[in-house]
């Protein structure tokens, strides 16, 4: 399994030695991964940061990489290396779980590194998130009805390659050119990473205006062929 390793020491001095210092954590994580056949594809280390705060640079990088599906699990020396605050620990584990990423402990019998309190916290956070999703869905539904009555496009954010024009979806020519390039390069056997680099080099922008990421290219190319329906203004009938 592809995993990431995360290390944290409370003081920079621990980066060189001590029982819970960086070398000891790395040795334990390396041993654990070898024993279980895991491949460490990324490593993150926050030196001199408390486990009670979420304001850690490599923790932020870890969460970003997790959202990009770069690995299936995060291995820590011990559960408290991820967080010492119960609510923060539950939030981080819940966030990682939503991205399909597990947390494994290299030194605890329960390799998930979760205690009953952490599980309870995650359950509460999951319930709150579900409640918020229902509220958002309800608000969006009301907003879409109003938009449709006013003759606007009401089916959510258009997928890459299209834009909303009045009550219809029309092709976004520049984005369609990007999709055509992606498909041509993929048929040629190029990797998603090379395609992302080619898009960047040719001046194609992502929807967010940021650099292209291989996962974004993969997501766009994995979609089924899409033919948008034109909608008559002020009605729900197809034109």
C-alpha cells in the first residue's frame, strides 16, 4: 500500500535525538512499513510544533496531498504525533477519512491509533457534516428553483469544457481545446503528470487558475462523453 509518513517533535532539539525524536520516529515507521509491505511515497515532518495546534506547515501539506489521492494511509510513530488535542485529533482523522486516507500507528497495538474518545469525536463531526450537507442541499435547491423561474441556468456548476449562457450550457472553446489536447496526449501514451505539464506550457488555465495537477487531468479524462441539454428559459423542458 502507498503511504505517507508524518513525524512531529515538540522541540527542534528532538530532531536530533531523544526517545521521541525524529530519528527514533523514522526508524519505527520504516520498520513498520517494511513489516507490512507499505511503500512510503511522501514524508512530512513538523519540528518544534505542539500537537495541540493545527498551525503546522507540513501538516497542511499532508492534508493537501491527501485530498489529491497520492496515498491510501498516513503512518505515524504514535497517534499523538498527529495531534494531542482530542477535538483536533478527531477533526484531522475525520478529514483524512473523507479523502479515503487511514491513519496507522507504528508503535501501538491498535494500528489505527484511535481510542474510543477519538472515534466518538469523529462520529459527532460526521453527524454535523451530514447536517450541514442537508442544509446546503436545501438552500441550493431553493436557489435553483428561483434561478430557473428567472430564466437562468439552474443545474449547478458546469463541468470543465462548458459554460452557462442564459438557461443553457454551451461549449467553452478554450477549455474544449484543452480537453482535445489531453485526449490526444493520453492516446499517445503520455502520463497524467506529463499532460498536466503540457497544459501548463501551452497556457491552458485550470478552473481555479492554479497549476494543473495530474489528478485533475485524470478526473476530467475519466468522465463519460457529455452532451449538454439546452433548456428553455423559465421552464424545465429540453429545447
